C-alpha cells in the first residue's frame, strides 16, 4: 500500500511506485468497485471488458460518479486518486503507446506454453499486434519515459517477470 500511497498522494513517487500502480491498475478498479473487473484494450483506450453488473456506467461516466461521491474510507479515496492519476497519465500517450503499455504492463493474462502458464515475451506480444519486435520495444520505451519512468528499471522488471512467471 505504501507504493500506492506514494504514487497517489505525492509527486515524489519512484519508477517502482509507477510500475506497481500500472501492474495493479485492474485490481485498483476492482477494489474501487468492490467487484472483479477485467480490463481490455479497444478503440485506442483501456476500458472495462464488460461493465460491472452492479453499475451501468462507462468508465468515463463512472469516473464522474466516483468524483462526486463522498468517500468515508480513506483507503478507497487513495485508490480513486491513483486510478484518476493513472488515467490522466495514460491519456497523455498515443494510442499505440497506450496499447503496448497495456499488453506489457497492465494485462494480467498468461500465455500457455508447453502446458505452463507464463507471461508473453515481448516478441510474442509484437507478433500478436503484427508489428516488429523493435517497434514494440521502441513504443514501450518512449511511453515509459513519457510517463516518467526509468527504462533500466522497466527492462529489469520485464526480464525478471518473464523469467520467473509461473
């Protein structure tokens, strides 16, 4: 929770805090809405795969609803601030940059290879998007730097996550 609080409540958050927030973007929305949500990338934006059953809003109208609601739970307020901050940051990216950030950092699905679940490699993601691996990597680097992150940390994280995914 410390990474989330630093990210949401200060401007002095680290690249690690930003990475943590992006990796947990889906669970942040699930905790805000108090129901499991799945995020997807469609029409150049990250949105709910299907709106939560208890709420019939799009993500944009949901943001407005949440902003006007009084929050008694301080932890929920931190989650909402983090979600709004991430949304604003992701909006600063191009659609193609947002797409690679979604598939590399936000999406939690796994690839099944030889009966084992693991995160897809950068090469596999590039193939899925029908772009060269170098283009995927360049878009990811430029997006990450635009978000204020340090490339070396992201590179190390990707290598660790792929090597140690189960």
